[in-house]
C-alpha cells in the first residue's frame, strides 16, 4: 500500500489554511494581495503560517485566542510559508531587521514593521505564552475595540 505524499500534504495544508481563516484572518496568496493589505492605514497583524508542529500546536491556536482581548489590530492577514512563496517573500520584505521565520507574527502600523514574534519565541512555548506576547504588543500599539 502506498500513500500519495502530495495528496496527504494537500490535506494538511488545507486544514492549516482553514484554521487561520476560521479565526478571522484574510489569506494573502499573491504579492499584489500582500502590498494592498500591508499598506493599509492602521495596525495589521500578519501571521506567517506553516505546516510545522509549532504552527499547528502553538501559533495558530495563539493567533485565534489572542483576539479575545480589548485591544486588537485593525487588520488580520496571513501568508503561508512554503506554499504561497511569492506572497510570503513579499510580506517578509516589509519585516526589515528580522530574518525569515515561520511560523511568526509581524505587527505593522501604516505599512511599517513595529514588532515581531519570531519562531524562537513560539517553538517550545505553549499557546497561552504566545497569546500573552501578542496581547502585550496589542496593548502597546493597538486601539481598544
């Protein structure tokens, strides 16, 4: 019995995409989508999604739960590292001073990077710890809703 690896991976990728979209994030699949979304006025949280365990077990749950808070970004978007490569590359071009990292979160204001929660701040932590890191950034940079 053989398993079609691409079929399996498509299922994993689709599940990962659905989790973050269901949490309220808009998927950006092209460089043009990224430019339009990241240059909006206000605060924008970018979740750099991936299929690794720390994305599924920590980052995506944190992305969803961090939003249950008095202060939140104006815009929620996501790019998928390893899948939508050009969109991810375009998004990372906005994250000056930070190396590529996935999963990760970038917080921008008026198109400029203001903070980042990188993979090393996600991997090995529980979702509640990452939620706290995100909400600390929301406290500092976002408006009350």
